[in-house]
C-alpha cells in the first residue's frame, strides 16, 4: 500500500492560502495556522506551522 505521508509544505507554496493542500493535495478549505502535528511528534519541531483542514489533521495524527 503506497500511503503518502503529509509533509508540511514550504512557506512559498503556490497554492492559494484558503485551500488546504495538505494530505494528498486535499482541496478542502484551510484552517488557521497551527503547529504541524507530524513535525512536532516525529521531528520535535514545534515551530513549523501548517494550515491543513480537520480531515488532514486527523490523517496526520493517524500516521503518527
């Protein structure tokens, strides 16, 4: 099974700020900036932020 892990996109991504663009290029509406759960848990990075939607946040948490 080829599962794409969510990786916080670079700050200069070309997707509109109001689109999630997270897990599997999700096209849901973006949420407010929050720390990336995956980066925080796996890499100890409490500074990287993402704006993924609730669905992508859930998928990210399931990957941890």
